[in-house]
C-alpha cells in the first residue's frame, strides 16, 4: 500500500484556515492598544466558542478560585496569552470532527492531544517554558494525524499496522506515505499562519537530534511518551525517545510521579472535556 504524497499535500492546501472569528480576535489582540470590549463582543457572537471557553476556564485545568460565569470574567482570569492560545486550541477542535465516518479515531486523537497538553502545562513550570505555549503545542502536536484522517481513506489501516507490529506510527507513515504526521502537521500549521514557535516544533517533534536543543520540543516528547504509556491515543510508548528527552530535562521519578498524579486527578473529574464532540 503506497499513498500519493503529492495528492495529500494538495488536499492539505485545501483545508480551510482558522474560523473567521478566531482569526479576527487574534488579529485584534496583536495590536498594542487593542480593546478588551471589542474582543468580548466578537467572541460572544459565537455561542459555541463562548461555551467552550467558559467550560475550559472553569475546569480543573485552570482551577479558578471562583466560578467564572461570563466571558469578560473568563478573559480577565485567563489573561491575554491564555485566551489567544485557548481560542486557537478550541478552533482546531472542529477539525478533529470533520468526518463523521472517522469519528472514533478523531476522538482518540483529541483525547490524546488534550492529555499531552495538560501534562505539558503541569510540567512546564519545571523548565523555562511558558505554560500557555506548552498547552497549545500539546493540542497541536498531532494535527498531522487529523490531516491524514481527512485526506486519506486508509489511515485507519496505518493505525492497525502500528498496533499489530508494535511499531511507532512515524516509521509506518514515512514508509507508506513518504512523510509523517509531524511533517505534514508543521506544514499545514505554517500555511494557516500560526507562529513559527508552534509549526516548527510540531514539524520536528519526532526528530531525536532536536531533543537536546529545545526545551519545549523536549517537554512535548516526554509528555507525549508518558501519555502513550497510559495507552491514551493511537501510538505506542517509545522508551528510547522518553529516555533521550529525560536526559535533557533530568526529571526525577518522584517529580514525574507527582505530575502524573495531578494529571490523573484532572482526567478523572473532567472526562467530558476529553471525550470531545
């Protein structure tokens, strides 16, 4: 089985950019003198997005000291950067559920991505990494798998081969398609106009030589491995990648255990967020 790589790249080009409201909000917030009232007004027009922001803002992920009841309060509590990243993350969520026939695989990718995002947010304080950037990168890191779901009729076969052969999907994708989900993911994110901070790290997150050069990539690799070890998602646990990443981060077993316990608490009480659509 060999896929048409050029066809997939062409189809990926056809995938629409971020929803208009998210694009407009991010454009406004890049200005030094942006108006919070204008942001609230724009976001409030999208009732689904507003509901998602409030749900996430009140979740154990952010653990607000009081219940957030309206969008203005949510934006103030989350802060500008967290809001921008949350808008992108929740806008991306719609892509995970773009094909009803592949909903089960899409749910698994969303669950895995959100789990990696939360674990990265928990661990980010241990390294010189912004928690908001860590969270968004976790959400985005497997967007290439979503692209494959949308642009190939056979990605479920790659998932099955991965499980049966106990081989990392990266190798199978590269052999059968000609490139892997990290590469197509980085490519599409760059075309969508996301900052280089994100598309570059998505592109390289399975390249071992990058692990010792970039703390955010290394944190992604380690968190990704830990979530895979919990059998959440479509991939297998990569012990070699985990060890390479932790050679750089030098997290103790106790620290990792505490982070996973915190993650398990969030996972237990916020199950609805992980189930997606």
